[in-house]
C-alpha cells in the first residue's frame, strides 16, 4: 500500500512545540501513537493527534483493512510563515515580535509482512 498522508498547514503554534511529540510517535503504530497523544495535556500534542486521526481516516477511506496497525513512517513539523509585529519599548526603541506558524504532516505505511 502506498503512503497515506494528512497535514495541517498554517497551524498557529511554534514548530518547536510540536516537533517533540512528532519525534515521540514516529515509528509507532497509528493506534499506539493515538494512545500516547491522547493523554498528553499539551496543545501541540492535541494538534498532532488530530492530524494523525485524519491520516487514519484517510487510510480507511482508501480501503486499508486494519487502519490501527498502520505504522507512522513520517511525522514532520516544518516552519510556516511568521507574523511580524513591532512592540514599542523604552527610550524610543522597538522590538520585533514573531508569531510563528507550523506545517504538521503525518504519513502512514502498511506494516511489512514477512
């Protein structure tokens, strides 16, 4: 079976906050990854869980027999665009505020049967 993907582009969170959880679930089965992310009280984990759930639903739609046993072959969190804002500081200075976006992508593969 070919790789099945799901993505959330322009997620309003910094990529470094989600990348830790992507590294955690990469290589697990989809069911194990969902179980791991379900009990983590973190906004980045919830976003990744939704994308993983969407990838499993895409696998079901494409006719996967047991979508829970699919393996998370790739979980990437890339940098998206940034909102740049200027914040006034003392003595006439200004600081740059960067509000970051992330592109979250999950790919599932069928397990290899010997």
